[in-house]
């Protein structure tokens, strides 16, 4: 049996930071319950100090959800941590996620501080959070651009202070997969107490690398992944949950499994898209409208002969009823015949060839060819029979 990968969903925290995506408490409860049904292990429910509304949402989600750990974000600031702990009062299993910037940019320009002071503040925050909950996750913000010896030092101290999970965010989405994987490997090799904590990935998608970086992190030893549904999140987004989960399911060489109920992926994606008013791009992997739509003649013919010729997963595995054969001017006769058959019209040989020629003339002019168009095209043959 492979090791478990803990799925930490941050749709309601990092995802909800996107302008225009804000949800009210009732909507957040609906999302949290959908995430629970999906099988995520941890729900990052919000950043309680940020607003009374966010505080209240963390409280209500804690009451409404039983299985997942409920996590609340805080900066490495005592007041933040106190408020996060108060918001988690009703959580059956609560986690405080606290941390600080660790890259030279963050230390010098954002926090106007020194490496020594950053370690002290990080350690203090973890110790303070431990007064309220056993489960404390430490994030090393902008770890993707940190100096590795310093990163190793602060992670070691955070674990010593009691961190149960150490989060290594590529906050700016800067890393390449090899680099991100190498950071996780470096920590495995240079942090003496690393086995006392779970290493978490948290990748952003500024270069379109978030999924690849997350997988690289897992391959080098991370056992928690921080993800959002549909990859929503600040700027170009976070790592998308559905991509990581299905990559793991499709590749046995990735040595982990998840407890995600994959057949709920598509429904959950639709729910988030609708509630957050955030359309999913049609060619989005796994959940886009075209993810299982075949439109060129060669592919259509191949997939009709055997689904796996052009599909690496069964659409039903992610909750999509079936793949579709779209009729366009690039479609072949096999696709046309498939659609005619489904309308109960069986044409072969010369008749099929003739209708196909008429179909191409129409498809060159019209983008969407539907059942009505097909029935009009074959009308002559129906009359004759
Ligand atoms: O991207 C990031 O660094 C974060 C942290 C607050 C975990 O979202
Ligand atoms: Zn983030």
C-alpha cells in the first residue's frame, strides 16, 4: 500500500482571495460540505483576523463539518493566533496555520527585518499557537525564492517548537519543477528533525507550473498538498486539486494515494464555479467543457474504435457522464455516423457518403451542428424509406 497524501483544500482561503469570488457564510458552508463529501482531509476555512465575516465563517464551518480538520490562517502575530484559535472553538479537529516570509525579498523589503529575527518570530508564533491547539502548521512564505540553508534552519526550529506540518510555499509561482523538487529534497537531507513533521507543498501558478511543482514536491517526500478546486487563487491561481488527484491516480509511479472521491470532482468544480462566479476555461484539464470532447476526425474515429486510444481516464471517474464527439468541419464520417445512429438513423455506403458531403458544406458555414441540422440533412433518405 502506498503512503497517504493529505489533501489540504484552500479554496475557501487562498482561492477566495480572488477579486469578485467572495462568498457569504452560508455559501461557504455549502462549499465546505461539498469538500467534506469530496473527501478532503483539511479545509482551510479562512483567515479569521482579516474580517468579522471571515471569523464568523470559520466558526460556522467548524460547526457544520465533522470529518476534515478545520484550519485557520494567521500571521506570526499573537493577536492573529488568538483570533484564529477563538474561531476554531467548535472545530472537532482544529489546526492553526501560522508563519512568516523567509526569502531575502520578504525579509528585507516586506518585513524590514533580519534572518535571526525572522527565526525568533516564527518560533514564537508556533509556540504560542501550541497553547491553543496541538496541530500547528508553519508556513515559510516565499520558500521558493529562499536561501536553502536559511530555509532549513527555520524549518528545523519550527519543528522543534512543535510544528506538526511544515508548509513550503512557492508563493510567487517562480520555481521550475526540478527546482521545487530539489528544495523538498534539500529539506529532507538537511533538517535533522524533518521526520517529526509532514512536509506540505503550496504552489502558485504564475508560470503554469503549479501542478508539475506539486507533483515534484510529492516525488521528493512531501506528504501534504495544498490545492484549490479549479485552481482558483491569487493572480494565476493555486495548484488545482483535480489535476493533482488525477495525476496521482493515472500514474502509479507517484508513490502516494488520496482519499478523494474522484467521481465528485466535476460536480464540485461546477458548484465552485457557479457560487464564485468564476467560469472554468473550456480547455481546463479534467473539468473544462472540452476535457473529454473529441472534435477532429482522426481522434473521433480512434476514440469510437476504443476509448483509450485518445483518453487517459474514463470521464465517469471524475463524474463526467460520458465523453462527447463534437460535430465540426473537422469531423469524419465515423463521427457523423455515430450521431446519426444515436438519432435512430442508420445510413451506410453511398447514402452516408452523400450526407457527409452535405454535412461538410454546412459545417464550414455553421459552428454548432445539432440534431435538428442532422435530421434536415438526412430528410431525403428518411422520406425514401
Ligand atoms: O502563498 C503563500 O505563501 C500562502 C501562505 C500564506 C501559506 O498562501
Ligand atoms: Zn498561497
